[in-house]
């Protein structure tokens, strides 16, 4: 069974500073990888996803993530954070066979705090 | 883009009553729909997977008689929490999958259920 580890429960970053949120996954085959953002009491918004191809993925709101198979990682980065980026971030893994029949397995999330 | 509408966004019900939550894909046909549960400040846990016209597949530990799922069409899935109790209070989120286009997994905005 697949699993996702987000080792940082909370991260505090100053506005304008760079950001990296860590994500490690465990899956036997080629995974589908996702990053979602959730504001309090809201649903999930997709930031970016990796299915195949270029291992550096560009997403919305200036986010990017890099798939590193050798490290089983899919870390999320942003060069300069804005106060509006404060939220909960979830990394998720799905079956890599293209099978949408499988639900996603989520990490525990990282709570991002932006300091003025 | 793909939009999933989830209704209601919040509901308060008395212990022992049943509550129905609807999840609709507005501009695409969802091959598969998923239901997740999220406790406060925790991650999303997959409850069940439903395919149109088929019985839902429940994850281990999820009571299928308590959480009734109906997926009558390619655009509508419903989750009914039967004989709700306070421990069923949670945030429920649906997700729709389509293999077409670039949609992948699209999430609803969630339903906050409070059982009193």
C-alpha cells in the first residue's frame, strides 16, 4: 500500500522568503503525485500534479515541485511567499497506472505560517 | 475547468437522524467518485470509492451500513450518514475522477457535519 510522509507539521516563513515543503512517498510503481492547498473550512485546491515526463512541474500561484525517483520525494517550492499563501498543504499519491479507480493517499499536511 | 459541487456546505443534525450529502460534477462526467473524511487538523482519509451503477467499495473500518453511498449517474453521488451520532461529526469531502481531458481528481468544497 502507498503512503505519504510530510515530515514538517508546521513551517513558518517570512513574507518574501523562499519556501520548500517536503514530501516523501512510498509506492511500488510509478506514482501519480499531487500537491493540494486547503484554507480553513474549505475544500482542496490542486496546486500541481505529476503523472510522467518532465520531473519539474509548474503549478498555479507560482508553485513548482520536483519529482525525484531516487529519493522518493516530491517537494513543493516557491521562490517568494505571499501572506495569502498561509494555509494547509497536502501531498498525495495515487496509483500510477492511470487508474482513476483508486483514491488518493494523503500526507498529514504541513501548516504554513507567514510572518510579516 | 472541472467543477465539483458539494451540498450542503454545513449541516447540524440531531443524534439518531440521517443526513444526505450530495456531490455533483457540473461540467464533466465522473467515472468514479470518492468520499473522504477529515477530522479537525488532520489529514483526509478515504472512506469509499463509488462507480456509477455499481456498489461502493468501502475502506477497511468504514461501516457501509452507516455511510450509504449512491452513485446513480455519472454526475451525482450521494453520501447518507444514517443514525448519526456525535462521533460522526466531521468534515466530509467528495472527489470526482475523470480520465478525459486533464481533469484527474477534482474535489468538492466539503461538508461540515455536526451531530448534537
